[in-house]
C-alpha cells in the first residue's frame, strides 16, 4: 500500500499560496494548472464550487489544505531540491 503524502510538493504549495486567506476565488483568475488543481481536490486540500449567473468555478483552501501547506518540507526532499535533484517515485 503506497504511503499517503501528507506534505504538498512545490507546485501544490505555490498554488495554495494564491488561495491562502482569501476565501473563495474565481478559478480563471488563478494560474492555469489543471493537474495540480485535480491533485489538490483529490487530497481534500482545496474545494471547488460553482457560483454566479455564469456558473463559474471558484476555489478555496480547506483547513486540511492550510495544515498541509504549513507542514515542514521533509529533510530528504529539501536536500534534494537544494542539490537540484528529482525525488524518486
């Protein structure tokens, strides 16, 4: 059984930073990154809602997402980033 990842990767942290402390934000105003959004939704770190007369997508950071964003980056991963290496999958 694969280990559940409890800390976000760099892209996820960066995307969640756009949502931090602002409540619901229109998805089209955020950097386009479907893959990251899908991953964050699956992990429960963000949530989406359709709002307004045009039924537009809005996103916001969940409490679980804020907790994950605040989590420290594991030392092994941090060191690999410093060295410019990619983590093994």
